[in-house]
């Protein structure tokens, strides 16, 4: 069979060599014909110009041809470093059980994805059963102690409610006492006010009577036509009130108009004064006399009325004083009754406070007992926590879930719950993938036996080898491009760690990149190349490498002109994985094709082979 395969391979090799020979002969003959045709055309027309490759916009789009204006730019200088994708050692876990036991369930296999806390296997462990039974026992004691605390609280609440009622009564009686006390103060204040108002009214009456009597004598003097200076002198120190000025002014006006009238009458009798002056003087005299009479009558009436009002006020305030005295007496009696009520209520409050203290002491004893039993329960539950039960599972034992409600009957149904008590769950410590499995159904495990290895591959380490000549160029924080090829897209990140030591065998140092791996493309063990950007230089003209094609052994770009795309040989300089420096052959601001140039090259070759058919 092996000899037959060898013969087949030799036959296939001979066929390939024959085909290659025929193709090479055809190319040589074709090049000769093309050269001869070009020479003939040159002789026929020395001024013939080669036409460009003309393409419409639709054709450019169809063949993926895009253009760019050549110009200056920055060229990244890169160092290529070999490397390998590794598991992130900070996100890998070797899972071991906390208790020995028999494997009852295996829920996960190698390659499975697990979430944090997800069950991977279940053991049957007597040690777990003992720990859970201890929790159940301590929980029963806690329930009894809690019931005693609830009872003591109820008794304290009753005593507290009673003391609240009594305290409320005390407050009510104190409030009533304060009201009575305030009523006494108010009555006394009202009495003082009434007495003060009575004294004021009495003083006003006396004053008004004096004013009334003086005003009456004043009016008598006016009727007697006493001289003005005599009247002013007589009543200078006697109170008359605001009417003094009015009366004196009217009396003075009357005296003046009377004198004027007498003078005009005398002059008129002697025919010295005119009749109009006489009549005017007569009019003013009569008017002044009437005005004085009116003022005198008004003043007399007002004084008499004011005196009567002041006397009435004196009588009313006197009655108010008597009423206020009666109110003070009644308020003092109410205050005495309120004081007795407050005294009785305070005695009842003292008895209620004693009852509350007794209830508080009983509650304190019950709470201390509860704290002791809870401490024992917490110790038992902490033991379960040490055995890797989750917080939610421990809370479930406190009666906060459906499982807890089932657990409340465990002490009464121990026989059917044996499997539940000894059940130990192995959970995933974090989200990841199972990369190793060392557990089978039915085997007996010790508490130091590794069962699963879980790796979180959402991030991976990319370890790069940095040789001695490149050490000075590689530093933490530098940008790096990770390439694996084979259709895996490049990744861009930065160096997070550069090792301080050299490997004695490889004579290289370690540079590490922590690379996000959301799609899982970067598998541990994959060999990669890291391109570290060590510098950026300014170049006069820079183009993508996709813009270059090799034509007749020369690097060539395709310029876009009015005649179409024209090939232009160029001299290249420095380059990296994606771009190249153009040293000569191309001027800045020239529009060139940067994508689809292989199609342009093939068109160029086709035209050269077939003449000027394009």
C-alpha cells in the first residue's frame, strides 16, 4: 500500500513539471511577440502616448479600487517579538471539596461554561450531615429562646401601654392644673386691669367735672362781657380743655367787630364813612356775635355730655371690678381641685413604672438567653460556611426561603431527609470554562482532592519574548499589535508588564500583555507575533503597502490621471507591516490607487499582452 502511494506521488510530480515547462515556454513566446509589436508600433508613430487604464466609478466600486492623495505622514517603527497566548493565571481555579464524601452527581464536563456559584458536582458527606444536624439543633433552641423573648416583650408592651395610659392621664391632669393655674393668673390680671380701668375712669371723671365747672364759669364771664384780659387772667391756671382757644378767639373777634361797628356808626352819623363800610362792619359784628353764641352752646352741651359719659364709665368699671373678684375666687377653687388630681395620677404612674421595670428585667434575661443560643447557632452555621455553603444557603436556614420552610420540619422528618443533610455541593468560584476534570460518579473523595480546573478566558495573557538587543526598546505601557494570522483579526493593546530577569536558556526577558478575549479567538497555546511600536518618524511621502505592485521587477504605484490609471515606478524606503516610505518617483499630492491595485496590474499585463485593446 505504501509503495503504491509513492508511485502516485512520483506520477503527480512529473505531470506538474511538464505543465510548468509548457507554461514557461508559452510566457517566453508571448513576451517576444509583445516586444516585437511594441517595437513596430514605435517605428510607425514616434509620438504615440500610452493610454491609461480607464475605469468608471461603478467599475472602481465593483473591483474594490479606492484612491488616496499621496503626502507626508508618520511611519511607525516596529519591533517584531515572538510570543504565545497563555491562560490568565489570576483567573484560574483548582477546585477541591472542603469535606470528604462519595460523588453522587457530576453535572459538568470538560469544555462546559459555568457561572459563578453554579453547581458542578454533588457529594454525599457524613461530615456535612453532622454539621447540618448541629445547626438544626441550635436553631430549635433559638426558636424556644425567641418565643420567650416574644412573651417577655408582650408583657413589657402591656406594662408599657399601661404606663402610657397613666402617663397620659398625668399629662392631662398636669395640663388641667396648668390651665387652672393660668385661669387664676388670668383672673387676677383681669382684676388688676379692671381696678386700673376703674381708677382711670374715676380720674377722668374728676378731670372732666373740673373742666365742666370751669367752662361753665368761663361762659358766664363771656355773657357778663368781662374784659378779655380779665378773663384770660382769671382762668389762666384753671383747666378748660381744648375749647379755651375757640372761645377766646370768638370772644376777641366779637369785641373787635363790636368796636369796629361802633366806630363806623359814629363816622356814618357824621357823614364821614360810606354806607358800605358801615354795613360791612354791622354784618361782621352780627356774625361774630352769632358765632360766639353757637360755640358757647356747643361747648356747654359737649361738656355736659362728656361728664355724663365719664360718670357712666366709672360705674361700668366698678361693676367689672366686682365680676373680676368673683372670677378670681372661682379660679382658685378650680386650681385646688386640679392639684389633688395631679397628685393622685403621679402615684398611679409610680406603680406602673415599677411594673415596667419588672417586665424589663424579665425581657433582659430572655434576650441574654436568646443571644447565647444565637451565638451557638452562628458558630454551627459558620462551620457550614467554612464547608463552602453560600451566604444564600445559610440565610435559607434562617427561614427566609422556600427551602427554609421545608427545613423547619427537618427535626421531625430526619429519616427521609438524610440525603439532604449529607448533601455537599461543589460550586464554580467564578465564571469561566472547565479545562480539567478529575471526578467520576461513585468515587470516594478526600477533602484535598482536586476535582475541576476552571479558567476564565474573557482575558488572556500574551507572553512575548524580548531578546537582549530589543530590551532597550520595550517598556511597560507601549502600544503593541498582536497578530496570529489564519483569519484571526489583529488585536491592539499595551504592554502591562516587563520582567526584570532574563531566561538563562532563551536569553530573553518576558513582556506581558493582558488581552481582552470576549469572542474567544485567543486560545491559550496559540503562537503569535507582537509588533511593538518603538518610534514614529515623519516621512515626506507615505502610502499603504496595498498601493504597491511589482511590475517588471520594480515597485510600482498607479496614478489616477485624466487618461486613467497610469503605472509609476517608485523607490521605497523604510516600512512596517502596513505602510511604506516613498523615496522617489512620486510627487506629493498625487492621487494614487491604494486598494484593488492587483486588478490594475492584471489589466496592465493584459493590455501589454493583447496590444492596445483596452
